[in-house]
């Protein structure tokens, strides 16, 4: 990485990361690089709260809407793209500014990533079907003899990580926990400055509620209507975008718009709460030698 410091701006949804990133990019001759798991997907710019067209015209933005929602991104895929974007930014004479709420992305970038073979799509599909058939408790029991460490360590209701551990064990014959102990990709320089935005809970929740209402005003319902026409697999990551399921229920006549908004706001607050917990517990491990606001 360049001797010039890379700027990291992290925090939960609604904390003001994007506004700070723009401000710093203007001041530092920077380019903004996305570190949010949902904003890498095209098709839902409003519901994933991607930067507006005028903002992207003013300041270079990287890794926004770069993948089709029918694709499956991952921490490894994002990391490879992010390293290329950082290199591109530096070569252009600009300062890299990584911004997002996916803490694991920052951790992977600076701590390295375990080498795990790609999992074939048919193995993923079979794993998803098995989980749907068994439910969490029985699925965890099925995982236990294959990877007892992951089965015991993965939190309740963490469907994605349970399925990830299972599919890795089935496909490779080795538990995910063992792969994670093996050599990692080279970690990056810690020559960075960090801004971790953590609002008081009442302010954060109010910002989350206002954020979703603004999405509705900007056209989130029509965006969801058009997106649903693709009839994508509901297990794809992009289909987990907060607000999409709630608006879909409204469009199907199952919820009024007010009910859909209330449920989506609650889901946003719940997600923000999980992000706050992660950052409080994990952020110092991302890069312990950097200054943090």
C-alpha cells in the first residue's frame, strides 16, 4: 500500500459515513471505495443507499453496483476488488477513502484472509435445501460431526455462517475452522487513519427511521417492483437487502405501505444494533495500530 495514509470510515447504518467520506474526499483529493456488502450489487441503488449520480460525477467512486444481483459476492471477492481499486486510486494521484458498514471487509483487508477453495454452486444449493428442510437446530446437529468448532461457535440464527461451514466441510473434507487456522493472504500495511462513527442509540435509531422514509420518497417502491421482475433466487445475498422483502409484501397485498415501512425501519434498526455490537467487540482487532475517532 502507498506510504500515503488510506482513510477508513466505518460505522453502523445511518451514522453519517457517506457524508463524511464526501467531505474528506473533497478536502484530501480522494476517491471513495465502497466497503458495504450490499452496495456492490446493481439494481437497488435506492434501497442500498448508494451515492447519488451527482456525487459520483463529482468524486470518483469505486465498487458501487459492480456485480449483478444474480451473482454471489464474498469477503474474498470484495478484498480482491478493493486492492485493485486502492492501487488504481493511488496511481491516479488520489487518496483512497474506504467507507462502509461491513466490518468484516475491513478486517479481511488488513488482517488477511484464509485460503478456502471456491464452493461449487450445486453444493451451495444442496446445503440451502438441507437447511430449509431441517431447520437450524437439526442443521447445526448435522454440522457438529463435520466441524464441531464451528457448530459450537456460530451464534444462534446465523444461517449464513452455519451453511458456509457445512458447505466447506462437505466439499473439501476439512472443517472451516481448520481452514481458518491455515496460512492467510498477506495482510496490508497498517498505515491508515480510521474514523469510526458511533452515534448515541436514540440518534442512530432516529437516523435509521428517517433514512428509510427518504428511500420511499426517492422511489424505493417502484425500484423494488422492477427488481422483483427478475424472479431471482431468494437465497441470493442481494435479496437480503433491508426493505426489499417488506416492500415486496406490500406489493403482494400482504401489508399496507405504512406497515411495510414500519417493518423495514425496525429491520434497519436491528441491523444497526448488530453493527454497533460488532464494531464495539471487533474493531480494535481490525488494525490495532491505527488512530480511531
